[in-house]
């Protein structure tokens, strides 16, 4: 039995991959293999930062409805460098064996797959992105590897989970640890992500306004204690959080052995709502693992994944019409082993670290209002990367 700590790097989502996967993720969500002659290895040469660099991160998952593609451009605003989400692109993935294509739709900060889309071990997929200006970016084909099953998941509470410089104190939360039997007949590389699901009571908040016909409209709320209205979800609804770190690991020193108690993530106590945690264990090819080790160094040195990379993180993407263009990022197709765990947090003594404004759900004024009285005070649970009306497996 070999307890081992994995390599960890900070990300924006997880979302996610990178997102998880990360941008969020990193998030959000990863297996790369079947590298052909001429495929690009991840490198980190020095380069001059400039606006307009394209950064694409894509993840096609065996977990239905969780695949996504992030397309961002480097920008400088008020002297601060960052990434800006590019809207209006055409995004789809293509099965290299059957020719089947699946189109992704634009969401808040990524392009998402249909809810029923998932990849299967043995399939080969490639990403095709058509930018608003007509530029076409493609990836090398990615084969989906068979995942290694998780044998056990532990989610343990720690009142001093990690030190937060912004708060100048240790914050509470949970540590995620996994156990699995590493196969002895092959080199194995791992990547872990997770999603946490918390029940959501209020689906829409209208600041200085009221909810009508699918959106918030301005309304004079002067004189009220709270300058907003909250609207209760019309159905069951869950908010979704992604990792703030991504973990990778290779079996160089554990080949063919049982790995137990490997810490693969953390869950800060943002709220004390009970939650379901969906832990995903992906299998990476050596090339993908090498890429993520470079990414780990970049993210650690760039103060977060949403900062512009200080080095050229080149993966398996290219401009179909201009072989000289540097395209940052990578596309991954991966299958995972998944375990869902229900976590009770309502009895925890420590205070949650997120501050929440109190709900304002008192009856709307109707006398003298230019709007008719509401037929209902309920709001829809709109499906997105961060919210769902589909009950997560294991919910109690």
C-alpha cells in the first residue's frame, strides 16, 4: 500500500478541466494518446507577451454533458494582462472513425456539448473551431483510453484546510482522497477533477428591478431595506462548483501496486449546504501528462490560470491555413472512473467563508406599479455549466 501525494496546480475553474481542466475549472476537465508522427510536444520557450494570442482548451469527456471548449484571447486592459472569452465561434468535435460530428453551443464562458454527448474508450476525436473571422483551428486526433477504476473515495473535513493570504488565515473545508489499483501491464498517468452539487433555493436575483417574462426589468426600489428581489426556483435546482486545483500523477514508483489515500483535491467551505461530490479519475497518455506538468509550472508562476501564460504552452492545436501561427492550449478526449459521495455539512461548527446577502423575497409592490402583479414568484433553473435541474447521483 503506497500513500502518495499528487502534483497540484491552481486553476480558474474546473470548470471544469483545464477549467477543472481548466480556464475554471481546468474545473470542468483528459486523455491524450495515439500521437502521430509530427504531433507537437508541449514546450515552454520564452516569448514576448502580446495582445491577440489565441488560447483554446477543449475537453471531450465520457461523463455525459460535461464536455466543453474554452476559446480565449490575450488582452491588456488598464495595464492589466488577462484573457477574454471569444464569442461567435463555430465549435464541433468529429469522430475520426465514423465521421460523426457534434456541435457545441455557446454559454457563459465556454462552448458546451449537448447533455447526451459522451465519448467512449477506443474512439478517436478531433476538435475543429471556426473563429468569427473565418480562421480554422484544428487538433490532432485524440484516442480515448480506458480509465482505471477508483476503489475508494474519502472526503474528510479539516477546520484548517489551507492558508488563504487574502484572508490572512486558514480556511475550513474538505480534503478529497482516492484509492485505486494501478495496472502493472502499462505506463499509467492520471488526472483528477470533481464537481460539487449544492441545492439552490433562489434561481434569480434582480438588482434594482423585478423579474418579468424571463428577465429582470428596472424598478424603483428606493426606500426598501434591500434593493433587490430574489425569486425561488420553480423546480429543484443545484449549483455546481469546480476545482480550484488540478492534480496529476504518474505510476513511475507505484506501477502495479495499490495506491491508497492519495489526496487529489480540496473543497473550501464556501457554504454549509449539504452536497454531492462527483470525483472523476481520468487516464492520461505520457504526452498529455508532460503537457500538464508544463501547465502546472506556468499556472504556479502566473498567479492563477486566468492570467496570461508567461511561456508558449503549445499542445496539439494548429491553424489549418497557417502552420507558422502559435496556438496555445490543447484538446483532450478522455474517459473517467466516477464516484459520487454525499457530504453532510450542516452540523459543522466553523463559519462558511462565503458572505451571502440575505434573501429579499417579500411581496413585490403593486399599487402604482407600471407592471401587473406577478402571476408567480418562481424562476426557472436554467441549465448551464454552473447550474442544473438534473438531480445528481447520490443526492439525499
